[in-house]
């Protein structure tokens, strides 16, 4: 752009050059703001402060609590409101298919710092060409429970879905996208968390209906809220993410002393949350600058040490706190063998999934 501007000034004269310079200044002024749409309590405030101080870009944050909420917001015009969003891995193909994301950079270019990403997180199924996303954090989904109510529970999804295991104490399912909930039921039924297709989803939908009719089912609850509700006794079992549980217990061991967490033996979700730029982002250059900033090893480590999730940044590993290198934050080999990414679905399969999920919640 700068080369083009210089040539234009030379060829067209000083007056026109000053006019064009004014336009360039206006564009730069627009890039002094960054609108970030992130999961609740998922960003170290000091990282934002340091980025603002270094770049001069003001960061405005808004929050969501589920991938379905993110999708609905972007579909309703949020792709022209936000500069960076943080979807989970399996949502990326849906967002790309709906033309709600733009490439991270021009063809042939790459963002500074992408070489720091661990090999395990490069060219993933959800973004084979690494065109739309950069990994942000990764973790595991499991069951959060009251250790006083269930001192030594069988580590199974049956704590939620089997009335003989828990026929009395209040419990909740995870609020949000149906594919995850169907996956947990598929795992419990022995069909694998990564189940796809009409037959397993129909069976899972039937279990959702049956579960909702049980007298101790309280509803669908966000993962963070589930931890607090277990701690306070509102529910005795729910679904949460490993880093959130570890973070809350570290911050207030006494308040969360009765909170336990396990990854079900039948299998569960290994997820990767990513950074992406919406299709009509008002400040795309500011977005790229922020992503490059987050790829710095020291910043990536600071983020993980704050929110208690493991980092996909290989150069940051030596700077992570010890607690991030052991369970429950870092799953052991046996647990990792039971984990699956949520499969990406689109087209007719996605329509079927959404229809079954809607019916299962309304019957």
C-alpha cells in the first residue's frame, strides 16, 4: 500500500498526494480499535493492557458462553462488528461455509510467530491449509461433581445419564451446541464421542428427551456456571472444562473444596479454541497485529498461566507453570487416548443435527 501511495503522489502531483495521505491517515485512525469477542474469563487483563500500551490500539471486549451463541451473533451481523472471534475447532468449517470468516493473511504471506505452534496443532482437519485460524488454547471436557455427594464415583457419563447411578441429586447438561451433548451420549452408549450420522444421533436425541423428563434434571447450564453451582449445592453434577475447574480451585481452595472433576472412561472431547477474523471485520489489520502478539512465546505462556489451560505454542512450553504440565490440566497418556476432536459436519448432516437437537430440547 505504501509503495502504491508513493507512486501515485509522484505521478499525480502534490495536491492529490495530500488528499490520498489524508485517506491513509483516516484508515490508520480506524485501526486504533480492536473488537474482541471471546469466551467469558478467558483472557488475562494484563495482556490486553500490555498490548494497548505497545500498539496504541484500544481493545474492546465482549463475551459469549457457547459456540451456538457465537454462531448466532455472527450470523446476525456480528461478522461486521467484531475483529477477532474465538470459536472451537469444529465450528470453523461451519463459519467458513457460511462465509463468516476471512483468511488470516494474503496468499503466500504468513503471520509472524506461526512457526511457534506445535506440530500437533498444524494443518488440523478443521483448517487443513491453516488459512483461517491460529490455535489459542486447548483442553478437555469432562464431568464436574460434588465430592461429598459422590465420594468415589465411577468415572462415567452415567453420572448424568443413568438414573440408577444418580436418581436423586440435581444435575445439568451443558448449554450450547447439540453435537457435543450427542457425542457424550454416544460415548456412554459405546458408539464413541465422535459419532456422526442419523442412527447414533437419533438414539442420542431419545436419551436427551428421557433425561429432561427425570425429576432431578435442572436444565442446561454453562460450563463455568456448572462449577459454581456444584460448589454451592445447586447441582451435584454437570459438565465443565478442565482448566476452569483447576483455575477456580487454585484461586479459592476452600470455596471449591467439594468440587471434583473427571474425564469419563467412555471417552470425551479434546477441543482447540482458535483465533479467527470475521469476514467483514472493521479493523482487520489490528486483528492481525493482535494475533501476532498472542503468538509471542512469553505472551502465550502468560495467557496459559492465567487461565490454567495448556498452550499450543511450542516455544512457550518451558515458561508454563508446573501445574499446567500435570493432570487435570495436562491429561496423562491414558486419558489422551480416550479423547476425540468433535467431527466437523455441514450440509444435510448439519441440518439433521440441528433438527434433532431442537426436537430433543422441546419434547
